[in-house]
C-alpha cells in the first residue's frame, strides 16, 4: 500500500497550554512596538487601541516573524484559505 504524497508540509496543531507565554522585560513590562526586533516574536496580543496591547516577544527561529507556537497558529493550508473565500 502506498501513502499519497502531501502537497503541503505537515505542521502539527498547537496543543492546548503548549503556547509560549508573552515575554516580560527586565522592568516587568511586556514587549511593545518600541521593543520589537528581529529577535522577538511579533505575534500581537490584545487590541491595538488599548493601553495593554503588546507582542509575544519570545525568541523566534532565525529569519521568522513568530516563535514556534505562533508560527503553527499562523499557518493556513490552501484548502482552508479556499473555504474562507
């Protein structure tokens, strides 16, 4: 029996409780727009119009915008995107 080839990479779904927690800075604050860099996860948390809006801030894999947990959440297969259109 042969297994059909997948046209898209398999990315396992994030398990509940397996997501990174937002990083706090040394001063106790969360990462805001001013602290973002190529070494911080840019996953937004909260409403951008509110004072408590911040970013995940965990260290992503090199060259990526998000940490591993948020990278998995951001992935949408072509089939899912076609359904939502």
